[in-house]
């Protein structure tokens, strides 16, 4: 470098201005509507329900908070069969939804091709109809003397299910099978959509690599497809089991007094018996039981970080 040449200019420092206080608050302002919604429509009702569950009194004399926690024990002791029945029906419906929904989701993700959007619309189409109307339709489908019952009688299916206690001889309505069928149908889309989303994300090159390594289709499914679709399996089972365990419409319309679920008991206590503390206690017990079952299920499935 000659004496007449100027030294090179130092590199410009990047602008590292600290964000203003107003800019730092932008994320919190964006969260404010959701927080207010949860506060008004979730947190406050939960607090009110909790206070109601420890009240004593009557509708004529009024209710007051007396911290009567024995209501929880009395409610559980009296209605534990309905709790067990709800978990059994919801678990059976969830298993049936998984067995029916996984092949369909697999078909949509890998085999549907240009028909994929049409099949997805058909999966979602039942949501365009009221939940109540869909359940009433099953009352017609499973009616005594209908085509479904006639076919089941011809195949002697009802003989087996009656022996298991899920139906009665020559009829399906007002039996556990009718309730489980209604639950399965109404919540099946909640299983299919998460499964499809999870399967659609699987890179097709993984299947090609498995075939290049001489893996059979069964081995490819067991080693590649099923493990990678587990987030969808877990999400689908949760989205199906949780609402099914608290459902009462299917039990009311398709079942009988012997198939009452805990949701039916809560509805009766709130709207007919007007025993608000018992109804509130039953609601909290159901929420705690479902939360416990879900927590154990997620830990056993090993997908805590994927859900």
C-alpha cells in the first residue's frame, strides 16, 4: 500500500436498535382477545361450577356455599356405574373409529389421487347436518324390523351380540350396541382428519427406500408408516374419546335406562331434578377421570412432545 492511498473504511455496524416498548407489547395485545375469551367462557364458568359443587340448599330456599365436599363422594358412590359405562362405550367407539378411520385415511393420503378432495369433502359432509338429526337417522336405520336388523338376524349376528349383552334378541335399538354405533358414526370424522394429516406428511421416499431394502408391505407399514403416523393416532383418539365420554344425545335417543351414560345423569340433574351441586360435582369428577385417562394414555404412547 502506498503512502498516498487512504486506509479502507471500517465495515458498517448493523443497526441493533432495541425494539420500542410499544413493539414489545404487540404479541401480548394479539393474545388479549383469546385470553379474554378463555377467561369469560372457560375460567369463570369453571370457578362458578366449582363453587356450585360445594353448595347446599334447595331451589326454593336457595343455595349457599357451605364447602360440603361430601357431595363428590355421594355422587360418585351413587353414579359410578354410569361412569364405568361411559368410559366403556367411549373406549369401544374410539377403537372402532380407529379401525374404520385408519384405512380410509391411508387411502386418502396415498391412493386417492385426484379424488382426494372429493373424499375429504365426503368425510366432512356429515358436519353439514345437525348432530341431533344424524343421531335420529340412526334410530331409523336400527329400527326393529328394518333392513339392518333383518340382515343381522339372517347372519345370526344378534345371537352372538345378545349373548355378550350388547343387544337383545331380534332388536338393536335401546341396547349398548346402538349407543356405540351412534357414537362411532358421529365422531368418526374427528378420527379420520388427524390421521389423514399425519399420513399426508410422510415423505413418499421413505416408502421407496423401504422397498429398495426388500421390505414387504406389512413390514413397511409396521416400521415406517405406523410409527410416523402416531401423532395422528394419538390426536384422533383424544378428539374422539373425550367428547364421546361426556356425550348424552346418543344414549338418550338410541339407548334405554340401562344404557345411561354420565352425561345423561348430569343433564337430568341440571334440567329435571334441579340438583345443581350434584350435577356440578359429577361434571368435575368426569373431567378429572377423563384427564387422568388421557394423561396415562399419552405417557404410555410415548408422544408427550408430539401432541
